[in-house]
């Protein structure tokens, strides 16, 4: 077998003109996929192919030495392979800024779990490019040359094609965003731009400690008769459609569905489908509409500290070098229960003992931020076996044949989240203090829900299942009697359309903290709450109306079926 492949390779090397077009094809392969998937009009679809083809013809014609130019271009094979793996996962779009940032903010155990599930397409794609790399090296070593006539012909064709094709980009447009720039839409120029944008953003994130150093909320709070407790629970990869209290036909919320002190908000979307951006929005006054604030302002943890609260940050997630990690360091006490390289899986219940400890031992006002691991893939690792209500729940491959097993495991993880929140409310009741918790998931998840076979989250274009998230608020009886107007206001806002940028303002207002950075129009417990157009934070940190984020017909039908507002 190996000998036959080697013979074929050596045969191709002796036919150098064919090698030229093989090099053209492997470099053009991602553009061919983009031609099929991207939401462009005809002019730009043509430009997607002809512009990169034109420049490949010109560039590969610059040297008579076979393989020399392609050897110089070998680093692009990494991007080509990465791009094709993205296609295998999300079925569309180019390598996004967030994907480059995810490379440096995703811990090793998470990456290992994901790669093990897409091992076959990844190995296949890498094998293709490794084979071409062998062709390049052997052809170069054999010292073959193209004829001058052959190179001149291809160079002239490339120049002519470029002259005709480049104007097409100005007649074309993305049918969803109306963006018609070369840097946004033409591969591989767009991924070079995205990598530059990601690098610049990463530098700005690393400079955050200095750019936010002098910031203050100037937050204050009036004294009260007894200390109070507020817990913000950030869920992970939990989509509302698999929650019983949102109408799901399985009993995934046996505790929450019977708890009259829990309010669930029906129509909620996240402003980002990536953890590092969505959680930073939950914890700060920044939003899709004004995300630049993130680089100069601190989180709600500092607002609570300035108002005299003891602040705790408990996490079952690993540190990742993003704003989440910087925000956590603002707390008086920080505890992480997952390391970057550890393969040990801690269930979220590991945080309950710490919640009990702090609520019983801290005597003054208390804020606890809890970052769970929730329903993050691999789903079956997120709950103890006694919570495996739906079986079979084990799977090794991601495909439609295993979808029911995947759903079973995912639903079991929601049951475990239900248990976690139920135990949390018991801890807060035992404290005997006015108390409240707010739960929201950072984003949702695709689980091969329709004919697109989309899977996971953080795709360049979100889907209905990635956007719609659960948001719950629980109030102790003491809180309701102390602040009846806030509880009543929350009840009145349950059916209103909400985006995740309300969390910071709601939570600060919930605790009666006064600061100029509180926007009452974004607080669910304030009579001044106002319905606004809901925005999504685009890949280049630009605000986009969530309904114009390249949602497909299947997504729009689900928003309609769920009776969610599209405003």
C-alpha cells in the first residue's frame, strides 16, 4: 500500500505541469467550500473563487523552480487544514477572531475532549495536506523546472482574472450584514485580518490590569438591619429548550418546577456564543453595544466590594487568561477547582460545600459568584451516575446515529444543574438572611437538531439553540418581605424580551447598590426597565441585531415556534 502511494507520488513529480495545478487546487479548496456555504449574492460568490485563483496563478508563476513558491507558502497549509476542520464542525464560515482567541483561552482538557470527538475528519484533513507537503519537498529536491511559456501563460491568465474579478467585490454583499469588503469576505485575506485582529485584542486583554487600574464605580449602599447574601450563578452551555420549565417534554427540572420562589424568564438570548465574551458581559457593564468599556472598567465584584460586601469567586472552570480570570481576581477570596492540564473531572457539587461554608461563616453582606461547568461537552462527564435518568448516555462518535445518546447525556446534565440550584436555595434558606440568586447560562449548544447537523457552540454564526438561554431568579421569603417592590418588578418582566447584558445592572440593583454605572433601564428589578433591540456581539466586537446574524430558516422557525420576540 505504502509503496503504491510512493510510486504514484514519484510519477506525479515527473509531470511538473500537473503539480502546478495540484498546488492550485489544495490552496483553493477552502474557497470552494466557502462558495457553497456563504450567504453572498452571485457577484461575490464568483469573486470568492476567482480572486484567490487569480493570485495563486500569479504567485505560483513567479519561479521556474517547481515547488519553490509552494514551499514558501507552506504555512498557509495550517490555515487551510484548520479551516476545513471548522467546516467539519460548523458547516460554514471562515476562521473567526474568536477561534484564534479560543486557541489561547481553552484549557488542555477541554481541547482534548473536543478533538477526540472529531478525530476522523481532523486526521483525514491533516493527511491530505501532509501528502501534498511530501509532494512539495520531493519536487523541490528533484530540481524540476516549469517552462517559461507555461509560466507566462498562467501569469497572464491570473492578471486578467484579477482585473475582471476585483471589481465584483464592490457589487457583491453579504446578504445578512451587507458587508462587501475584501478583508471580511475573501479567503485567505479574511483569516489573516482575523488573526491580526485577534492578536491585537489579546494584547489589549493582557494590558487590562493597567488600563483598568484607576477605575472606580464609586459604589455605595445604605446600611440595613441585617446582612444579606447574593449569589450569581453562571451556567455553562445550557440551552433553554432542554429545560422542563421552558416547556421541554422531559422531566429535567424536577426541583425547580415545584419551587414557587423561582422566577424563570421566557425570552432570553445571550449576546455571545463564546464563553470568554459572554461571561465578561455578564460580569461587567460592557455589552455588545459598548464592548470597548471592557478594557477600562472593572466587574460587578468590585462594585460590591466598594459597597462593603465580602466577595467570593468559586469556579469549577480552569483559569484561561481572559477577562473572566481578571475579574475573578477582584474578589476577596478566589477558588478554582479545575486546573488547565488536569484530566480530573469535578462535578459542580464540589462548590456546594464552599457555598455553605461562606454563607454560614461570613457575618456581613456577602456576594458569591459561582462559575459552574454545567453542560459543557463531554456531557456524560458532568454528572454522577445517580443522575443518569435517561440512558443509554454513552457515545464515542458525534453523528446522527448517536444523537439520542448525546441528548440523553445532555438532559442528565440539566437534571444535575437542577439539583445544584435546588441545593443552593436550601443553603440560602438555612442562612436565615435576606438572599437571592440569579442563574444564567453563558450560551447554548447545537446538538444536531436539524438537517444541518450543527454541533457545539462558538461557531462564527450563531444558531437559535446557541442564542436562547435560561435565566432564573430565586428570592428568599426574607428578601421578598424586605424588598417586595423588587420581587414584584421581576415577576412583571418574566415574559419580556431580554438579552444577557441585563445581568450586571439587575444584580447591582438587586442588592440596592448605588452607582452612576447602574442603568435602571437594563435592570429586571427596576420599574424603569425598558425593552430594547437585542444585539449580538459580532466576531470583530461589533454590535449586530441578533436576528441578522446569518440565522437560517431553521433558526427563524424555532424563534417563531418558541413565541420569542425578534425585535
